[in-house]
C-alpha cells in the first residue's frame, strides 16, 4: 500500500509538471536587429510609421514605443501593433512631420521576462538638435531601476531558499535519514522554504513595476499583478508557488511517513522547483537549447546538493559533534560532495560556453566579467572542499589494526564514546576509526572550513542572481571587425568595420608598403584622413549575417586588384 501511495504521489506531481511546463517557453534577452528608419539616418520625406525588428518575439503589454519631435512633443499615435509573430513592433506616426531629428524610445518585454529598452534617432531632411530626446532617453534608462534592484535581491533570496530546501531534503534522504527528526534540520528546511516563498512572491510583485518602468508603489496594483500572471514569468512563478505548497506538506510529514514515500514526493517537487528557475533564465535559448535546459537543472541540482549539504554540516552535524552521526555522515558526504562538484563543473562549463562563445567576450562584456568572478569564487570553494576532504580522510577514515577495528555487528555499531546504533547487519570489520576518535581540534577546523565554503557560496549565489538578469555575452559582444590582406607583393590593406553590427557602421581602410610604411593610393573614392588612411562613414548593414566587402584598389593607370573581406554582423 505504501509503495502504491508513493508512486501515486509521484505520478500526480509529474502530470502537473508536464501539463503546465510545455506551455511556458524559455528564451534569452531579445536583441534589436533592425530599426526603420535606421538609427542616425537622414531620409528625404516623413515616414508613415516606425518599425523595430527583434531576433525573437517580444511583448508590448508592459512597454511602449514613443517617437519624439525635435521639441520633445510626441508624434506617434500610440496604437502600437506587432507583426511577424511578435518579432516586429510597429508604431504609426502622425501626418505632416516637419524637418529635423526625431527620437524613438522603445521598451519591450523579452520572452525570458526581462525588459529591453533603448533609443535611436532619424532625421527628416536635415539634422537638428535633440536635447529633449536625449533627456527623455536618459529618463527612460532610470525608469524601474528601484524595482530592478529589489528584483535582483528577491532572486537571490529565491535561489538561496530553493538550493537550501532541495539540497537539505536530498541530504536527509540520501546521506542522513536519521536527521529527519533532528530539530535543527527541520528548522533549517522550514527557514529555506520561507525564503523560497518570499523570493517567489517578491518577484511576482516587483516584475510589474520593473517591466513597465514604474515606481515601487505600483507593486501591489491588482491590474499589474494580473498582467504579470499572464506572462511566462507569472505562470512559472504561480506553478512554483503550487510546488512550494507540496513541499510544505513534505516538510510537515518528515519523520512521520516512511522515507520511501516522502523521498519520491520530495524528488519530484525538487525537480519541479529547480526547473521553474531554469525556464525563465538563459538555459532554453540559442544553439543546443535541447541540452541547455536539462543541463541547467543538473547544474542547479548539483549546486543544491553542495550548498544544502554544507549548511547542514556546519549548522547541525558538526555543531552536534555526535560520534554516531559523524561516523555515518562524514564518509558519505565526502563522496557525495565530490560527485556534486564534478556535475557542477561539467554543466557549468557547458552553460558558460553557450552564453559566451568567444574569449574576448569574457572581458569585453558585463556578463563575461561577472562569469569570471563567479568562476574565481567557485575555484576558491573547490580548494577549500579539497582541504576539507583531506581532513575527513585523516580524521574519519584512517586505517587501524584489525584488533582495534570497529565491528559492525547485527546488534550495534560501537563508537569510541561508548554509544551504539542499531544496524541489523552481519558482522564485518570496518577499516576506519569511529568519528568519536577524531580530535576535537580537527572537528573545529573542519567546521570553520565548511563555514567559509558556505559564506563564499552565498556570494556566488548573489553573482548568479545578477547574471540571470544580464544579457548573455554572446548577444552583447560587438568587437570591431579587423582584417588585412595583400593587394600586391608590395602593398597591403587593412580594413576595420566599427561596430560590425546591424545599423550604421564606419569603415576604415589602411594601406602599407612592404616595409610597413603608410602609403597613399590614387584615385580614391573615400575620405582621406591621414597618409594611407581612408574612411567610409555611415554605411548601413541592414541584417544580421555575413557580408562580403569588396575593396578595389587601383595600383596603376590600367591595373587594379579587388580584395574580398568577410564581415560578420550581429
């Protein structure tokens, strides 16, 4: 009957996950691919509309497109629409626009629940001052900033709660079943549950003001909350709250129901909780997305096992200094943590490669620099973990003579402290000394090491919370394209395209002779800026992809050479 009940609980929770999760897509930050009119362009007559094309569908439920005249007045109709499955946002303009420079302000919501905003300009007939538009763009950049900062904090609280809850449950079911009835364990699990609840509810309330760029007083606006619940972020958060209710039932039944029943239920609930964070992150976008989501869940599972175990070790197991508990937990923890670290490193490396791709993006983007900080902190944790593992081996797994070995008998495990634990197993020699024989100083040093590991892990969680809200490096890295090629045996050309992305670009051409000296070429249809240096400005590259740049250099009155360069725009 117990087995059937256990399977039934697991099946019901799995069905709930399968019904809800496929309806919630995961993706990364949307990126503006093309604006019409193009940014900084000068056109001959007034357009009927402005259009913004993104690399993925976006939502305008929380955003808007504003077009400002040179004097700061709005010239859009406010009737924004979408095309191409939500990838193109269109805003009609009023008739009879006067010559001058106009500013486009846009704010949309990505499929991953992150707000994307920006500004561009275009001129009709002539370029004019854009003071009002510049001020409006600066004001837009600060809108919703307070909500965004608090959202990062709530995300950190959520991650801390989930990792401690999932890791703590795994610890007591896998390593220390007897810990289910220990007061300190139950207290920590309940505190972690509260943290996960506070983080989820806080995110739900703050998402609206953040998305729409509103003050914090709108956090409790019922209409705004309903709008959030209709987004992928809101649906996933609602599902997480349901799973937290199921987790509360598991916590209340700890020690009262057979471990197999609770183990099955907590396993399914834990996977669902971790999956709910992966679905609204960067895991499900880009190439190899089919591997990205499960890899992210594995990464979070390993992090939960490591962090949750560290906290329980430091706050409960090592603090109690029970010889019986230490004899059971410490050898198992050493192997358990080692496996978790391997999974953490492998999945983390895969995720980092997917979101960075190019070495230059590690130092050239905010995401890359944050990732380097995270990697450095994790490296310190790994060193501390190796030191702790060595101490465990020395203190708890030292070989002893057979005459002094601890015997694991059918009746009990006799410890150095004189206590006993019923095991129900046949007699067999144990080659390690009991935990009670470890010197008190060794336990204190181990506890300090574990506390330090835990403190660094909390900082890693904070960095991770910021990483989730930061555009991936691969979507935000635009290095200047630079390449060179030989024109003749004595002439070489170098080409730079800046910023090598969709929109207007500047091209710089440099000629050098065989000795590396700058030389001029004639005739030339470019702007000469210095001996051997030529510029071609405001060249529009309208789409993402690979462009072929052909440079024809005339080396004499009758001879010319065409050099081809492949330029990749982003």
